[in-house]
């Protein structure tokens, strides 16, 4: 995969606030500890952003590239690369339009050139290429059966039977299943693609299983993940408390500042020494620090304890999300190779990333032999599966029934990622320093205020 990643490059550099230890590539390879693992990223996309299909398709594609490269030249010849200049059918005979912008167009041609280099140029047997692609429809629907969509025209009795061009293509059944799931606009896991990208993919997919057929969709997904979803995930994961706790802390910070203001007003109206007014800093500094940190979604107390609150879906173990769910949209098992069966079973990503950073949920509470929840086997981590919907899950309904106080006092767990801890340290330092500056300004202004001597104290 290293050569493909070098050809792919980066759509844009990481924002300055994201350290290298939490980069997109590190998370996708599952090299980052909890709570910044690949499994946590997927949970965020499912439960917060509602765009999990982007990462699901991305993981399938980067796993498909090395499997395609491992094919023999004879197998690759059955599915040639799809060129940008291939003609498509329509009201007018025209060429496939170029991608959305020049930068993406240049990246597409670069990757196409790389894929061509990996295809060994070896002349296949004539028996395998003696037929042409039969007329195949260029529209898909999630209910289509792609096991054998058509058969060759009847042959003369004296001629030997020829293999079905459509089904002998490598990974054809899996490929069509991916098109049904992610490219067809009415599919439960349909990607948010432009009309041009979707037109390219739907036109090319019936003719070849070469990775280039779905390359525009991959580039669109990769750009969205790197530029939008990954930075949003880092900002979100930096928080060590849930929204209910953040609202409570902001209110508490404002209340502390207001108490300090009231005490300062009383001291100004009194006959006491003006230097006593500096005591109001006891309320101002912590109040401002708590408020500023809460605006950055951090709790000072939890940070000093080096813990974070559990997310709502982490509080209730054994949820339906982690249990085996039938892949209602999986393709037909006929004519599927062993590797494709692994993909349908949800294990196609083994080798793409490690399992060491996905938590300890691979063993059930019942011990050995139980049906424990494996974070790399749940439906959201599988290529084929139902819609990414969590409204019928157990944790969702149980968490809604909890009281406000119980949500504020959620369970906690240690922060295991040192890089994330350093990010939080910088944010807390920023909050404490600015709280000190604001408190100092208020204290100086209070001391310089004239004595009113209206209250006897």
C-alpha cells in the first residue's frame, strides 16, 4: 500500500492544531490508542456526523487495491482500466465530463497512471479474450441480482461453450455489491457524490472491476474525510465530557464570576481598605478558567484526574450495534471467492490496520466462548450491511431516559492516548492563562475604583 499512498498523496495538509500522532493516516491504520482509534472514528461518523458510509467505502477501496494488485496478469486482462475518455450513452454522444476541479483531475490521472504501472503487461490467452462485453445496462438498483446478470448469446453446436464474460471478471460479485451499497443514489449507504462522479462510476462499473471504475468516488470520499470529517473528529475527541456536563460547567463558571462581581461591588461600597478587593480574584480566576475550558469542551477537574466521561454508546455494554446483524444488502454468495467471502463476513480489513487499539471489547462479559462484541466485526465496520442508523439501538433509548444529573455525572475512564493528553494540556493552559489575565485586569480596575463608604463593614 505504500506505493499507492505515495501516488495518492494528501488532499490537504493537516491543520496546525492536529499533531502527527493523530493524523488521518495514523487513525485509518489504527495506530492511535483509544479514544482516537479507528473504531472511535467510525463511532463518531455513525453517531455524531451521520456520514459513516464515507469511511466504510474508503476502507473497502484501500483494501481492494492490494488484492487487485495480487491478481495474475491473466485475471487483470479480464477487467481493463477505465479511461477518462471512454464514451457513454446519452441523449447526445459525448465524453465523460472531467472531475470537479483541476486539482482532483490531476490526482485522478496520477493514480490511473500508477494503477497501469502495477498491471503486468502480459498477453492473455486468446480463449479468455475471444468475446466482447455483452450489452449491459448502465443503471443499478439495490434490488438487482448481480450473480449472473446475463448470459452470452447462444452458440452454434459445433463451437465450444465460452465463459460468461461478466461473471469471470475478478471480484465481480463483490464489486457490484459495493456499487449497490454506495454508488446507487437510492441505496441505504449511498455516498454523497456529485452527478459527474456518480455518472462516471455507474457507467464504468458494469464493464470492469478495475479500481479505476470507482476512483472518482474514492477521491471525493477521501477529500471529505481528510478536509472535513477528520478535523471535526479531532476537535470532538479533545473533549473529556459530554454536552450536559459542558452546559453545567459553563453555568458554574458564569455563576462564580457573578459572585465575584457582587462581592467586589460590596467592597467598593464599604469603608474597608481597597486592597481587600483583590480577594475577589478567588472567584474570578477559577470561574473564568472553568468557563473558558468548558467553551473548549474540557472539564478542569476531569483533566487533572486524567480521565474522561464515557460516551453515551460506551456506557451500556452488549448493545445491539456490536452484535451480529444480518447483512440484508449483501450480494449473492454464488461465484464469490474466498477473499470476497471474508469481505462479506466483515474481515476484509484485517491487514489494513491492527486490532491493538480498538479497546478490550473483543471478549464478552461471559468469558471465553461467549458472543463478545468485537469492534472490528460490528455492522458499521463491515463493507456490506444495513443503513447506518442507531435510533433502534439499546443505548439510545436507555440514555434518553436518564435524568439530567446522571448525565452530568457520567461514568469516567482513563485517557489512554498521550498525544490527546498533550492537546488537552495546551487547551487547559490557554484557559488558565487567559483566566488569570482577565482576573488581573478586573482586580486592578477594582483597586483603582474610588471608595464609596456607603456601607458600614
